[in-house]
C-alpha cells in the first residue's frame, strides 16, 4: 500500500493513489542526457514503463508551440541562471491526444566545477485545470456579450 501524500500548500495528508492527484517525480542526468520519471507518468500518456528517455526523444513528444518554454527553463537550470523553474506544455500521448503537463524542478546536484549535473522535480497532469480555465473564459465572454 502506498504511503499517504502530504500536500505542502495545505499541510493536509491524503491517501496515495487518489484519482485527483496525478503527479510524478522526475530526474534528468545532464551528463548522460537521460530523463527518468516514475512509471505512472508514462502510463498516464499511454506508454509502457520506460527506464529513461533521451532529451531529443522527449522533445519529439512535446507540442511544437511549447518546446520553447520547456527548453528555456531547462537551459536556465543547466547554465545555472536559475536554481528552480516551472513550465507548462502539451505532450503527445500514445493515443495521439495532447495532454497538458506542468513541471517544477531545480538543480539537485552540481559537479566540482559548479556545473549542474542532475535536475529533479515533479510533473503534474493539468488537463482538468486547462479545461476549467477555458470554460470560465467562455462563460465570461457570454456574460460580457449579454451586458454590453
């Protein structure tokens, strides 16, 4: 049985595995150029369990309009311009659907020369959040049109 998950913003603890918590941890070994994520991450996208994925293969799954945002944060962390970062993007699932994700992470290991060696963080599915935001914007547009 999985352990309970603390939610830092509230301090409350919820049982692990609840369907509304779709978040996974990830690490990126800069020397090897390989990203690892918990198995549930790949399952969420409909892929089989993967031990690691090269950056180029990862980016092939990212929506072309979102690659810039992902790479900007990655490069800032890699160069040491920032200790932590956050990005949102769409990633292609095995079924050919775009899934919205938000990742937060930072540098967790540096070499003797001070260069970043390992990045780590969490990635969360945000499809519901994006859908609710779109529905809210649509409702606001309707109300605005009525009261003009």
